[in-house]
C-alpha cells in the first residue's frame, strides 16, 4: 500500500514542480516582452528625436548660408503654401506660391541682359520639374540626410510642379511676358538681384484639385469620411503644394507631422509604428492615404463618443489642427476628450461650433476651423460640378 501511495505522490510532486517552473518561465516571458516593448518605444522616440534635431540643425545652417547671399532678414524657404528652390551656388531662386497663384524667379547677375537669359531658362526648367526632381534638388533635405548619415528615400511621384496648370497657349503667353518684362533690381553687398514675376492661371487651384480626385474619392470611401472634407483640409493645409513643408516639421499636401498624425495613421493602417520620412510624405498618394486615415482616426476613435455627426465633424476639423486634447479644453478646461464628449452631447451642433470659435486655446485653430468648414461646403458643390 505504501508503495502505491509513493507511486501516486511522486508524479504529483513532479507535476507541481513543473507548474512552478512554468509559472516562473511565464513571469520571465512577460518581463522579457515588457522589456522588448519598452526598448521598441525608446528606439522609436530616439529615431524621431534624431530626425527632429537633424532637421532643426540643418535649417539653421541653411538659413545662415542664405543670409550671406540674399538680402532678406528672414530666409525665404519652402512653406506650406509655397515651394522654394535654390541652385547649388545659391545664386538663383525660384518659388511657386500656390495660394497666391504666382511664380517668382530671381537671380544674382551682372546685368539685366544676363539676368533675363537665366530667368527664361529657369522658367523653362521649372515647367519640366516634378516632385522627384524637386526633392533631389532640395538643399535642406540633403543637409538633413547628411547629418543623419542616412540615404534619403526619394518620393515615388512624377507629378509636375506647374506643368499640369499651364497649357501650350498659356506657356507661350507667359514666356513672351517674361521676355518683355522689366525686371525688378535690388543691390545687395555689391551685387545685383534681378526678379521677375509670373501669374499662374486663375483656375490653378481647381486644376490642382482635379489631379487628386481619383485618390481623394478612393480614400474617402475607404475611410468613410466625406471627400469634400479631405479636399477642404488639403486646400487649407497646402493649397495643393505637393512639396509643402512647415517648421514643425510637417510635410506634403495634408501637412502630416511624422511624430503624431503620421504615427497614428500608419499604425491604424498597417498595424505598426513608423517614423515616416519626408520623401514618403512628399509622395501625393502616400500623403492623401495617411491624411485621410488620420481623419478617420480622429472621427471614429478619438471623438467617437460625440453623438451628433455635425458636432463631431467640427471637432475633427479643429483636432486635425491642434489635437483632440485642445478641443476638449474648449469645453471642460482640460484635455480629457471622453469627459468633454458628455458636455458636447448636451449641446446643439451650432452651439458646439460657436463654443469652439470662442474657446479654442489658439486663434490659429479658430481661423482654421472657419476656413475648412467654409471650404467643405465649397468642395461639396465643386465635386458635383467643376471637379
């Protein structure tokens, strides 16, 4: 009998021991997983910080170089609505202002005859230029890449900068105007800067918007958001400048910030975090995909507890500019959007809009909300007619 008990107890001891061993192993596994996730987060934050530091350092360096050559107190560089390009020697500058619908061509030259020849050639080259060309010539981007010691990922787009806005007849007219135009002349440090100005066709904005129609419709349907909202955001963020850049930094048509909108959208779409490069975001199709996804994330995740669709739309527009936390502040004084949703749900959509316009923390966001909201209505009509 004693022998039988021993035979039963021994396997039990071994079983209990194995459970203890398994528990310890599982505990260690959890620690290992947590450690790996923490390391992943740290690596991700480090990658973004390195990029931001390189961007800021390169911008200061480039600004200093421009200050030695050009007369402005503040450096003229690419912005949200304007694309600016220099040659390697920094003696030529061409810029496209997509918002004002004009091109400025400037050159440092010995006389007006020399300047005119160079300006005519600059305009001719600009007509051929696409997003890939613009990125390759971007001196600031080259400096950032050098500081990061990483090869730049080029945009995957052959979309022209202005050629799609100008037909053959308009091209001839503009070239003739350049030839006859009296150049503006400014003396700076013993040298002369000559400047010519060319107005783009009045329907340039609509022409640019039309180029992106197929992609906008595809992504709006995919993300269950109105196409007119995507258009209104794009127009307000960049005036359809594919090479749009802000100091934050944010890039491309819908001004995607790699650290916030870029991360949230990419993770939602592809189930992993990634710091998106400028080259990736300068590719129009990528930018519209990420921007539309971010609108989905705002509307259906961060702001999902807001019941009224119109109220939620107003909040999504404001959040695209300033974040959901600042939207919450307008209603309850802190950044808890879930608690703010209860207050928002007790109000009419008109009251939600007026509260946002009065109490959003930043005037810039108030102006942005009004501008985008007005353009949502405009693009709703354009999609049914002109576009």
